[in-house]
């Protein structure tokens, strides 16, 4: 893996160069093994939280981890194009617009002891902007090459906080062109629900049950690219203990192995029929 400045990352994409790199501010990673007609993203996988914010933050490291999406990059890492955030959503949230990307409070609890300085805010928002410059360049390139593309936007959610039965997988479609893509969304949901998981874990799937797909990542791509489908895909945290922060590697591996096949199959079907 290389460490590259933003300009070099974008230049590589425009030149259709294959590479794997971390941005030189360590805010995100990108891997392009070949310019496939699909990409996988794990924008909430990151846990980094820059030191200048530590003393001002009221949330503990565990509280931050609890709301992040650990292991989501690992689950999609085998695919040819992978884009992942390195920084915690508590520093800036890549799935929110720039205006709301920096939290004032988070899940009902005030985040900062005192308001962030303008310098701190600018630093975080610049990283947010840089990420979306790469997203724009990459999706534009995939549409240029293939005419259309599909994006698997991977997230996780805390199922134990719900007071009802919730699905293992939730697909949010509120902000996609359902007239055009409803069949593909349904097909993806069905594939996920048929996944076989260890330890007696049942795999179930629903559309717009726990979340509706209102994230900025999906909205940004859908509003700027008319031939790209974003599948906002959430796995409940059945792969870890939400309360003790213990990861279950056998469950993560099972999900990873099956997504390797299912993502590729869904992308192939999209290119053949969409």
C-alpha cells in the first residue's frame, strides 16, 4: 500500500491506474485492483480520532466504537475496488452532508465539553471534502468505462437497542430510483436473507425496516450520477457483542466469504440486465 496525496489519487483514477493507497492525511484508504463495474465502500469502518480532540470529547472510546461500523471493511476487502474511511464518525461523519457532518451531540449525549474551534472544524471538513472528491472521480470513471455502476454501501447497526425483532440485514431504498432499480434491490435483499451463518444465527433481511437509506453518501452519488445504483446495506451487529466490544471472528469470516460471492453475482446481474 502506498501513501499518496489527494491529487495523486485522483490522477491515478483519471488515468485508470491500478493501485492501493492511504491518503497522506490517513483519513481513508482506496484499493483498485481493476476497474470493475462496481465498488464496495465502508465509510463508517474507521475508529481513528485525532489527539487534539481527545480532551474535549465527552464520549468514551467505547461509546464511539459502539456507534461505528467495525469490521465492515474486512467484510468487503476481497473485492476489486474498496473505499473505506479511517476516521471515526465522531470526528466527522462521511454519511452526513458537510453542514451536519460534525456532531454537536451524538445519540442523545452532548459530544464536546466546549465548542470546537474553527481550526478544528476546518480540518475535519477538509477531510470530508477530499473524500467526496475521490468518490466523484471514481464513480465518474466507472460510468465512463462501463456506462453504469453499482455501489455496495456497507454499514452495521446495534440490534440490541431495538425493543422488537429486527432483521439481520436491512436495505435502505428511500432515496434510490425504485421505478428503475426496485427489482435489483429486492434481489439483493433476498440474497442476503439466504446467507448461512454460524452459531445458530438466523439470517433475515428486510427493506426499509430499521433504516431507510437516508445517508449523504447514497444521496450524493444518486444526485450526481444517474446510471449508478447505491445499495445501502446494513448488517446487524450479530458478528460481535455490542456491550463488551468482543468481535466474533468466525461470524465475520462467514459473512466475508459469502459476500465475496454474493456481491460479485449481484454486480454481474446488474450489468447484464439494468
